[in-house]
């Protein structure tokens, strides 16, 4: 893997949804090129949180981060700006893997971004991460990434250390994050795991 693309609607989506997977990919591939685009939070304190958290997740990578200033909760009304940002990114970005929100996500911002991904990155492997929230939209995933306990601990530390603005939220705690990782671990035969939704997988067999 040479290039990883991370997409989030809000600051903290990426770290919550796939932070453990990102940690492992970056540690296993020193010098990995990582591009991250977040649609909301630009120009606010949340952007600073996001940049610090992504730098911690991608410590051994070549990281490029862009945080746009679309209004939180109103991304569907700003579809053109979101689409244009992804189209501009595609002109300079040919990732081996894309991690983005899942298409069935109940949050309108997450769902809009997820549905834009295959319209721009048509021939790329994209996996949809899940975010636990009050909507009750968790679905049965079809792809799992095992998380060693040390990696999960590092993910939780990064979440609490860098997203101070979210600490008062009822869903933002170790019990919630660890609980979901434990459930996905049970389903995949591991202690802990992150889960993804893969709308399409391609398997190439034989010599290149």
C-alpha cells in the first residue's frame, strides 16, 4: 500500500470510526502517503483538534490534511461544494484504499459523503466505517480488522487526549468505544476489532 485516503464529515469521525485500523496501517507501512479530508469544522477549534489527532494516528506517514468549513448538519444542502472538493482531490490523488462513512449511516452528513465517494472514486476500494450514536443505525458489517489490545488503548488515548470538545457527550467514553470493539471482536473471532461495510470487493488471483 502506497496511498491511503481518509474521509470524514466531521472532526473526530475518522478517529472514532477507523482510528485503530489507521494506526496499524501507518505502523506497518512507514512512509505511507495519507490524505485526509474532513467536510466540517474548518477555521474552528475543532480543526486544531482534528489535525493533532490525525498526526498522532499517522505518526509514521506522510500526512496531508484538509478541513473544509461546511456547516455541521447541513452537508446535503452543500452537496456541490462537497462534490467539487472530492473531484479536486481525485485529480491529485489515486489511493489504494479509501476509508469513509458507511452508506447507510443515519446522520445526513455522513450519508451524503458516503454516497459521493463512488461517484468520484469509481475504480477504488472503499470501506465504510461505523460510528456508534443514538440513532441506532448499526448494521451487520461484512469486513473486520482485528485490533490488538495495545492498539485499541492507543486509539482511546488519542480520542481523549485530542478531542476535548467532545468529552461531555454521553457517547464519548471508553465504555462505549471499547464495547463496540468487543462486540465486533466476538463476531470476527478476535478480542477486539473495527468493522466496515464493503459495498464491492475485487479479488485478483494469479501473477501480475
